[in-house]
C-alpha cells in the first residue's frame, strides 16, 4: 500500500514512477492469517491498483506482481 497514490484512480499509483501499471490486483508479500482448520485456503494480501484498496485472495489466483524495495 505504500506505493499507492490515493489521489489517483485507474491506476491508483504515480505512473511517472511506475509506468505500465494496469488497474488490477497485484500480490503483496504478506500472507493473510487463515485458521489452521482451513489450510487449503491459503491466502495473501493484494492491492487493487484500480482504487488503491487492499484485499486478500487465494494464493491460487493469477494476480500481477510488482517488484519493489526500499533503500535503507
């Protein structure tokens, strides 16, 4: 969520710094906590760059990936 631009939509990101971003779901590296009774429903957080909102999806979904890192 730290790279979203809440003043923009479709995509909700600064396209000068992140060109070619489509307004779709992108995976986060953060897993979503699922009760141990449902291990078949492994999920992870994702960001919808249409609006900049976060969601959780099944890990079997085919979301996009954006590689980012922060400099120390």
